[in-house]
């Protein structure tokens, strides 16, 4: 049953991505995916945990808006610094602690930090991400982690376990 559901969801997502979100297309896609999953699922050697649907939902509807908001704020901050050269800079390398264990989660966090203007991930260790930051604020690893990756890590920690 798990292989059947995994096959059906995979086929239906591919169908929907290729044909669009019209009601008729989605109904035809669901029927075609059911038939194809029924025929093919016994020969497939994969299945996925259905909790991935929840995690993808959280990633798309929670993480991406938070990321876009943080990116907008960072863009405005960097633009303000470029247009007003009198604003003092305090560049430096900081060490960010992460509790995310999965490699994909750490990669997503490091890329999110890099894609936010004013910060760039340089290296990733077991528990740490080393970041070049345009304006270092804080006194230690806890302060740096809260400023640079705090909101990202809260959401990603729930997605990538």
C-alpha cells in the first residue's frame, strides 16, 4: 500500500507540474496516476514517508515567505549602506552554531544565509557554519546565531530532522 501511495503521489505531482492546475487536468491526472500506480507500483523499489507532504507544505508556505522577508530586509540594509557611505561597517567572520543534523538541512541553512545579502557562508563543520558578515553584531556564538540564522534554523529544524 505504501508503494502504491508513493507511486500515485509521485505520478500525480509530475502530471500536475507538466499540465497545469486546471480542474479537468487534475482530475484526468488523478485517474491516470491511479491506473499507472496500480500497474507499476508492484515493480517499483521506492516509497517515501507521507510526513514529507507536511514538511514540503511547511517549507513552501512558512519557510519561503520568512526567507523572502529576511532577504528583502537585508537587501534594503545593504542598499542603504551603499548609498550612505558614512554608515559604519563592522565586517568579520563569525561562527554560527546549528542544531540541524541532516546534511540537506545544513546545506539549506548555509545557502539561505549566503542568499541573504550581507552574509556569506564560507564553511560548514559538524555543528558550526562559518559566515562572513558585513556588520557583525553581538558578543558571541549565541548572539551571532540568533542574528544570522535564528528564524531560518527554527523552521528548518522542524523540516529537516
